[in-house]
C-alpha cells in the first residue's frame, strides 16, 4: 500500500508534506566532480551501508537500478517525485533506494552524495521528518558523514549547508489563485525566506492550482525550528485561502457547485484526456471534496489520481510505451474506473 | 402524450417534419387591415366553425386564449413552435387552437385568416400533410374560403398564394457544418427554390446544428408535387451529411466518441446550464444516437429535451417566472433527470 492512499491532517488544503535531507560523505568528492567509476563505487558502498543496516531493511526498502527500468518506469518515478528529473539524466552513475510504500526514497550520487526524502499525506511535516531522520541516522551510523561543528552538514551547494533540510508542503490554492492574490502572496513568502513553486518543480506552471511551499534557509536554525517556521507560515496561508474560498465560493455557491459537478461529469465520461486537463479538473474535484459538495469522494482518492495520471505512470500501467492518443485514452479509462468505484460506495477498509 | 415522444422515420437525420397551410375567408379583410373588433369577431366565427364541426373536436382540440396565459406559458407555445413569435405581439386580436398531442395548431388572424400547421416526428411530411389537410377541410366545409380558379388559395402575402403550403423539415447537419460546407449547400438549395434557416426561425443562428429546410415556391405546382420535391431534396442533403459524417467522424472515431461522452457527462452532471449550451451539447448527444455510440439513448428523448428546454417552457414547468440563474438551474435538473431515466433502462412502452 502506498503512502498516498491515506488521508492526512488538513487534507482540505494540503495534499502532502515532504522532508528532504542532504548528506555527504567524507573521502569522496562531490558527485559533480566524481569520475563515473568513483560514482559507481560510492553508490554501491552507500546502498550496502543502508540495506545491510539490519535484517528488516530489505523487506521495507528496494534498491532500484534505473538502467534496468523501461523509460516509462523511470518517468513514472519522477512523476511521483520519488526521484528528481536531474537524476534521470545521470542514471548511469546514480543509485536509488525506495521504500515499499513509496513514502521514502534515497537518491545516491545526485547533487549531494545522499538525498533522503520522506513524504506524508496531508499536513504532517513531523511524520515526514521522523521518517527522513531515521533513514539519515542509518547512514550517519555507518558512513563518515561530513559534518562541521560551525556550519553543520556540508553540501554540494552552499544553500543547503547547515541542516541540509528542505521541508515543503503541496498546497491547493484555487481561491487565492482565482482572486489574483497568489503573486503578492508568493512575493511576501519569498521575503520571509520561503520558496513557492507550481506543481512539479521549478519550471512548470501551477497546474491544478497546486503549489509547493518550502523553506529557503537551511543554516542558522535547528531542524525543528525550520519545520516550525514553515508550519506557522503554511497555517497562515491556509487561513488566507480559507477566507478567499469563503469570499469566492460562498458568494457564488450555485456556480461553484456547477463547476465541481461539471468536472466530475467530464472526468466520469471523457474517453480521451490529457494530463493537463485532468489536473485542472481534479483541482475542481478537490474543491468539491474540500467544500463538502462531493461528500462521497475522499481527498486521498483525488490525491491518488493526481499522482497516478502522468504520462510515465500511465505507460507503466500499460506495461509499454504509448503514443499520446493511447495515453489519453488509458488515462480517461483509469480516471473513469476510479470514480465509478468511488461512487459505488466507501472502500471496505473504512 | 405529445407528438414528439414518438420516433419518426430517418430520425438519425430528421427531427421533425412540418406542413403549414394558409387559408383566408371571403368577406373579411386580411388581418393587417382588420379593426380589432372585426378581428375578434372573425376569430370567434372561425373557432366556432372548427370546434363545432363534430362532437369529437373538443376532445382532440383546445381553444387557447393567449390573454389568459402567463407570459411564460405564451413563450413556451412559441418555443414549441405551436404559435409564431408574430402572434405573441398581437395576442389581443388573434386566436389559437391546439390539438391535445400538440401535433396540430391553428393560428387565427395572424398574417392570414387561418394558418394550420401539423408536425410529425422524423421524416414524415406525408403524415403532417394528412393532418393539416384534414383540418383545412374542416374550415373549407364550413367557411367560404377564398379560392381562385387561376391562382388557387389567396393569401395575405403573394409568396404564399397558390397552395398556401409550406413544407419543412428540421434536420441535424453537424458534419456538413463542421466541414464548412453548409454555406454552399444553402446557396444551392436557394437556387433550387428552397429556404434554409437555423433553428427557431429567421434571425437566429443554427444552434445545435439544426436547420429547417422548406419550399419557397407555393404557386404553379400541386401540393403533393411540392412535398415530393422537398422530399427528394432532403434525401440528397441526408446523403451529403451521411458522407460528411463518414469522412469527419469515421476518421476521428476516438475524438468523436470522446466528444459525445463529454456532452453526456456535462448534461448529466451540470447544475446550471443555458439553453444555448444545452442545445449545443444535445446536438453532440444526437450525434451519439445517430452514430450508435450511445445505443441506450433514443432519438425521441433527445428531441423531447431539445423542445422542452426553452426559457418559456422551463418557466412554465416551474409554474412561475424565474430569473436566469433559476432557469439555468431548473433546466440542468430536468436534463439530468431525463438522462438518468434514459440510462435506467428502456421505457415500459417499448
């Protein structure tokens, strides 16, 4: 069972929380200076250190050899944010360890020697931090991790030095976006030392009104302080979004319901759908869940769809490369089936 | 039971067939020259002549006093094409008789003294002509109808003189429209003596890809010849549309299915819908029926929706005047309920 089938706290605003920890190991050059040979040797050493830490590791984690994966399987890992786009380009000299529930992944030999990231559903940075720290402790116990008394953990890029920690949440901000308040919000958050990105990283637009808010500062504060700062800021953003929703949707209830139901109608009936359109409509569906218009639908079901409709994940589901039309057809079918099951009643596990 | 709940011949192209007969009565000036008093007296005389023709008339026909109807009820009659927009403006001095199944209506004191129109589902001008002739015969037997050996039936406007007959069909031409061939077709038909109009008369665009094709000529040919000419022409247009559908939808089957199912999704889920959008989407639904993509849906159900979602008919269903949002809400509900019933299975009458 993957992590995103669970509902987390504040799931009417927050899709997921993520903690990333960067660690480097003494005795090795930073990955961008390593020879391919040295990189492969490091990856092997780090994988073994982690996987052999105790007998339970291999039942919880898998070493993934990117070179053995089909292109669509690699792309699917990136779409689920288990690995970075950057890692895809250097798959020869990098290593990946992923937990069976896909909540935790470790990239070896990416920008830093070790990048651990842990995900939790909803607004739950503490849980993600616990998971990431536990994995970091495994490395720290078994490898000479580079730590400086004054600077903290040393990293390839100075902006990560210190805690090496990046905490982020994926937040749904349809009302602030539609009211045109998002740009000012982003600028304010930047002044306070936070970064805001659209869904799926730096270069893309905020498809589906999803934004990632993360700390920019890693140095000079403890890990728990950094997380607490982000939590406080995110709570404020949730308050603003809540007010904006009241203002925008409260005043146009009929229109909002119509929009939500139309999204449900299109997603339940379309025979071809692009991932962009699907994300846009899933945002409306999410709004339906958040506002109580669609009580039969659970936020975790929308999350699962949001995460599983990327081109790579769709092709992985098909087990073969597909052209755009075939992808759009399979995506439409998967969405239809998920929504039919959702409409059929609550899952047995409830 | 209204006429449009039946399926007629060639209902994959033709929604309905209509025959209009114009008659005038000796001893009265044409309506536009009548005093209000004279008009009222004529209407009374003609109504009585018709309704008292035999004992069965009052069980089949109703005299409608427009002045007693609420504005939305009057509008509904015009939307169902039982009366003309023109009649609405002169409701004081006009009379209306309507059959209980709404297939036949008689306007008294409109442009001509007597205008009879009969509707039939699908491509069935003969049936409509039989009905209209039967009603005309009732008037001709009991009133001195103006008939000239050389010119035939005399009418207020010379373009109607002769047979006083206008035959028309409402035809669905999505493929010819989308391929951009409709303008040339209309010009050709005009040269051959036919008139082509968009849905709902002269001034409106062809909402929902629906066109009305009718004869322009009324003089110099027999009534059956006029009807036969129109039938032949309509068969040719059906052939062209059939080829165009093959070309357009056969080559893009996946896209066409997607479009049809999306229309079904939106119509099944929307909470607010304007009549324009509904007509557009009903056209796609009709395409789904015509192409076999939606076998569970019957053409007569689409027809019934097309006829019953005008602003007046919606308000009549509500029993009170409604603002635009309330109309859009009720329209969306009526469409949803109809489609739910259609999806639930074939009607008991089948």
